C-alpha cells in the first residue's frame, strides 16, 4: 500500500501516482532488517540492502558502492556518485523504480527529466525489457538527449519551462500512455537513493558523519539520505542522523530563499537543480527541521569557480555538483558547519 504523508489516504501500489489532495505518496511502511549483517559482499549493487527495500524484483547494472574518498582541499569526504553506470546517482533510483514497474506489471514507463534521471530510467528500462518514453526540455543538452535515444526510448522534447515538461508527461500518464516512473513523485525512486546513506554508514564502519551536503532540486538524493539514515537508526545499526544540508542554484532556490531571502541572480550553469516548486517541498522542509539542516543558494560565479577547482583536483563532474562544494564555504561562514566537523559531500553527476 501507499499512503499520503499529509492526509493519510491509502491507495493500492500501482495506481494512482499521487493523492487526490495533490500530494505525493509514500510506502505505508518502511521495511527494516531483523538483524545487522556481519559484512556485505558488495556484489549486488543496491540490492545488497534488499532488507530495506520494498520490492522483490531486481534490476541492476552493478550500481552502488561508489567510492568514499578524502578531499583534504575541502576538509571533507566526497561520495563519488558520478561513478555510476550511466553517470549519476539517479542509477540507484532507476534500479528500484524499474524493479517496482516489474512488480506492478507495467510494460511501458514514462519519465520527465532534464537529463540524468531520463537516461537512468531509460537505461534500466532497457535492461528490464520495458518500453520507455522520456519527456525532456527542448533545449536539453544534445549529448544527453542522444544517449537517451540510443537506449531505444522514445524521447519527447517539450518547449517551455521545466514545469511544462512535467505537465506534458503527466498529461500522457493520465491519458493512459504508461506508468509514471517519476524521480520526483514515485516513492520507489527514493527507496533507491536511500541506499546512499546505507553505503556511507557501511563504508565508515557504521558511524555517520556530522553532516552531509548535496545538491537540492526535487530532493531526490536529499530525501533519500534523510530516509536512509532514519531507517538505519530505527533498525539500530547507527545511533544518530546527520544534518542534511542542501544547495540550490540562485534563481531556482525556493527552499533556500525561504530561509535566507531571495537572490535575483539566475544560476543557469547548475541546470540539474532548476526546480522552482518541488512536489515534495514540505517533506524537504520537514527533513531540514528534523535534522537541524539548512539550504543555501549558490551563484553562477561560485559554481564556475568550484567546477574548475574540482576538475583541477581530478573530479570530473557536471557543474551542478560544484554547487555542493561551493556551499561548504557558505555553511562554514554562516556558522552552520564548524571547521572540525565531519562532512560528506555528494558529487552527484559526471561531466558530459
């Protein structure tokens, strides 16, 4: 069953894709293991954590177990999420959402994405033998669009804003064109991104950092980290939940603007987080409140400087990732991070 986090209505697992009140749905219960494993083989991708996952089907390209490396130039540790098979952390959610599609008997999946999520969903759908239809902005990067097309998915370019792309995809879903494999709306995707938290804890011998910093658009990884660390604590595998800190692009920063006031500048470099009205906004705000977290907005100039700095250090990531390391300085200057705190930063997508 799925349930609405606001009004508590319950729905069957396959349909609908959102509550009648307009809010996203989540699984009614979070699976938790009965005991803590002695060790992980680290050979089954996200499915090493199957006891935390609410589906029985499996689809995998060997995603997960990305390196956790020291980054002394930033006084932090980096989780190299861009080293996934299709080049971003979205592979985690794609593995679980396509497994969910198989579980509910879907044969065609629809997704709207500016790039990484569309590629991941199309790739894992192909792996599972499912048809895919990916709605993208008409001005999406040509390289990413071609990669999606090469999976065999139907790519539907939509003129207008990012919100227009989502609206077009939803119209198709509601007309019966397929099952909505949305990285923003479907809880199966967040079950996959939660495995990032499980891995971080496992790679640190079941300790958690003081804080985790990640880019924040729809909140796909932000909420995955929160839910994953919360599940670990509830299972008794860890004692605490780290502070979850999000970084947005100026001009596309609804959560940060609520906390710090708006910034009129538009950061068009960090296109991966150009989301002005995330469907799970209230859940993001709740996660910030419950973890004593925060969100800041990063300018285009700061993004460009950090992108160059990361490349020079050997981290070949897309500009959106650079907002996370740029935000470290802001969080420290604002006193939300102390210099001696143990911080993990997620580098979420590969430069294309």
